[in-house]
């Protein structure tokens, strides 16, 4: 590690992996509840399990992004972090707040939690993915601002690279758009608009900038390709992301009571959203093919290539599948959406964080790369998780197509729950793939404890 | 545009045995991409977005030709024609500006750029009058599919003209400061390429939306 203060990334990465494991356990529970409706009821009802599953995902990715920033920014800026102490303090605040929130979800009914945490003062709860109680939301803002202060000051006092500027742009955008979660208009159409301005502008906007910056950083390190070349690609990806993604928000406005022209605007611009992801794939492979060095960390290179491919498939292809208004008219809110959500989050954001962890953790632990044995196990975990996710996506897509047919297209449409019964086979298959994913994750965690001859820095 | 492959950003100027384009720097026997490759990526991305829009227009029109033809008759052809003239002329002014700067003729560069900007502003003024007439008539994005496309396409293009003018403004200020010259016109060419794109888009948009029946 080039700068001592990069070490603050370590606890962030460890927490991220821990919460990731929690997310997957709840995913397994949820998958089972799809077919055995009263599994663990009333201790953990479906809606709570779902909320924990999605909230843990967001929180652990945020831990991953922050850890990545703390690792990347000093190296990019060629200077120590502005305040390592602040970074550690923020880590504990965020972890405790996150843990308390999850405990709150599980311990008391959601309505009671709302009452206890002052939701009557400023109503912010109840929106999907943004269910956090008011104190947690405020905590997120405070942590985000202090984090951004720390990172921005570091960039300001050191070298300014395209990668750190794109990363900062992404992180600032993340914080700014989160502010929309505090505004909860009574008009449900307006409410949906503001909700999407957080959710969409995160995952199809600023998070993509973070993704691009993180991947570029790792690719420079593991391939030794010239920074100028990598930066050109980063520009292309950022440009296409913003051109397609901002007005692409319109693909969420089709059926919420917004004017009809959104069906055109949303379809046209979001149809372009696969392009930045395609560029990302070409970018990753192109850089690795033109590598000027053989980095000993093969696992990190594999994760980087995997991010390129899986983000294009999950976010690009599976997103395009149901983004055009005439298609979405039938598929809206079905398992097709779930299929897309799973592979997109895994392929884009889970994998890029694991890429960064895979690259940085050995260095943070004092070696250029892990032992061959550890890397082999890590690569097994890569394939287990990735293939399992491909199957989860395929089974959900099959379930979704059937659901659309049975419930919405056929001559005699079935009621929702009856249609659900008809597709339960696919839910069982999905649950099986989920278990394989968990095994992959356990291998991944185990790979951190495998010894063997390490490669020195 | 030259044939330098946009697929490999690292590739520098592409060597080509045939004689170069007859430009001022044709002393060198290699064809080069005028302006920065990153700008060309941006331009291609923009063209792609508009291309998808134009295609959507074609499909929507095919589904209801009568409505499109009827609504099209209400558009102001004269305003569109004047604007075409303004943008094409303005693009030519930018070419003259770059030629002047390549001769180290700073004053000429400033003059031609100012003229180009005047053309752009003229376009905006004409367009604002056109919009005002339409909005006064109570036409909105929701009136019908034709007007949805008419307003969307022209408005997105309008925003590009504004961005183009901002870029020309920066180029003008830099030329004024003497930042460009015989050996430094890379940025100028990049901005010029963008302005030509704005022009090109209009040359497709105008016949497509205003004229073709």
C-alpha cells in the first residue's frame, strides 16, 4: 500500500462482506417464502424480510463505495487522506446506525418503528428501498457529508485525476439525490417522481459513474495500460451514461399518471442505456488484452472482466428487455423486473465492489496478491456466484414470462395469487440457485482465510 | 469526418497512403482526425440519440400518416428555411474562423467566430417566435403524437444550439486571448466539429419534420 491512510478502507470492506452475507441469508428466506408463504411467519413476515434484503444490499454497497473511495483517492491524489480519524469514526457511526435500523425492522412492527422514530414529525418512511426511519436517514446524510468532505479535501490538496473527479461526481450526486427521500408529497404521482429521482438517478446515473471510476482504477493497476487510454474510455462511459440515463428516468413514468409523452421520451432514451454498459464490457476486455504487465492477482482481473460482462447482461440486456413502453405495458412489476433487478445489481454494483476488494484487500494485508490456493478458491466463488446468479435470472425470467401470459395476456386472465401458484416450480428452481449462490459466497469468505505461499509486493 | 477508427481510442492518426484532404496542413501525407477523439465520441453519441428519435418519428408517422400530414401543414416553413440558412451559414463562418486561425490571423478568427455566433443567436430568435406562435395556439406535448415529436425534437435541438453557442463563446474568448494559432487549433477544431453536428442535425430534422409528406 502506497499511503498509510488507505488502511481505513479495511473495516469498510469487512463490514461490506458481513452485511452482504446477511443480505443473502434473507434472500434465501425470502425465496422460500415465495413457495412456503408462512415460513418463519409471524417472526419475519415477507415484507420485512424483503425490506431487510434490499436495505442490506444498499447499505453494504455504500460501505463498499466508501471503502473503495478511501482506498483509491489517496493513491490517485498522491497524498495521505485528509483525516483518517474521521473516516474511522464515520465507519462506526454508520455501522451502528445501520445495525440498529435492521434490528428495528426485525424487532417491532414497521408502524411502531415509524411512531418511535418521529415519522409524524417529518414523514419519510414507507417508500420502497427508502424505508429507513428518520434518524437513520439523517445519519446517512451526516455520514455522507462528512465522508465527502474528507474525500474532497484529499483530492483538493493532491493530484487531480479524471478518475478521482468522476468518482467525486458520482459520490456527490449520490448524496445530493438522496435528499429527495426527505420530501414525501401527499400527491402520489409527485411522490413517485421524487422517489424515482433517488432510486433511478442513483442506479442508472451517478452510481454508474462510481462504477466506471472504480473499474478504471483497478484496470490501470492490473493491466499497466496508459492512464490516458483508460481515461478516454471513462469519458465515453460517463457521457453515454448521462445522455441516456437522465431522461431515461422517463421509463419509470409510463403508468404513474404522468403525461403520455413520457412513454416516448422514456423509451427512446432508456433504449440507449445499454450502450455505456456495452462500452464498459469492451473497455474491460480491451484493456486486459492490451495489458503491459502480468499482475499476480488473477482473481481481481477475473472480477473486473466479470463486471464488464455481467453488468452489460444484467443492466443492459435485461433492462432493455422491458424498457420500451409497449412491452412494459405487459411486464410492469412482474418477475421480469425481479430478474433484471437481481442480475443488474449483482453484475454492476456487487461485482465492482468485489473487484475492488479483491484487488485492494491483499495489498491492505501487506502483499501484492493472495496465495495461489486462496486465489483458486476465490475464483471458484466467482464462478459459483456468477453462474448461480445467471440461473436465478433465467428462472425469474421464465417465471415472469409465464406470469405475464397467465395473468395479463391470456383470454381468461388468472388472479395474481393463482398465477403465482402456477409458476411455483420456477421459484423452487430459483431457491436452489440461491443456495448455490450462498455456497459461492461462503467460498468467497473462506478464501480470505486460506494460507499458502503469498506473493510479495 | 476522417476515417480514424473510433473503436480504438489509443490509435493515433491513421496512416493512409493516399493524398490527404486538401486542407491547409496537407503538407503532411497522413490523414488525421480534426479535433479531439473524445469530442467525436460525444458527437457520435449525440447523433445516435437523435437517430433513435428520428426512427421513432418514422414509425409513429407510419401508423398515422393523415394526422402527421395535417399537423405538419400548421408548421411555419419559412421560419424553418430561414433557420436552415442561418445554421449552414454559421457553420461556414466557423470553417472560415479555423482557416483564419491556421494563418495566425487572430482578428479574422475572432470576426468569423462572432459571425458564427450571430447566426446561432439568429436561429434561437426565430425559433422562439415559432414556439410562441405554437404555444399561443394552445399546442403542447400532449396535443397529439406529431406535436409531441415536433416539440421534443426541436426542443432537444434548441438545447444543443445553446450548448453549441456556449462552446463557440469559449472559443471566441480564447481566440481573443491568442490561445490558438498555426500550431494550436486542436480545441478550435473540436468545438467546430460540434457546431457542424448541430447544423447537420437540423439539416435532417427540418426536411423530416417540416417538409416531407
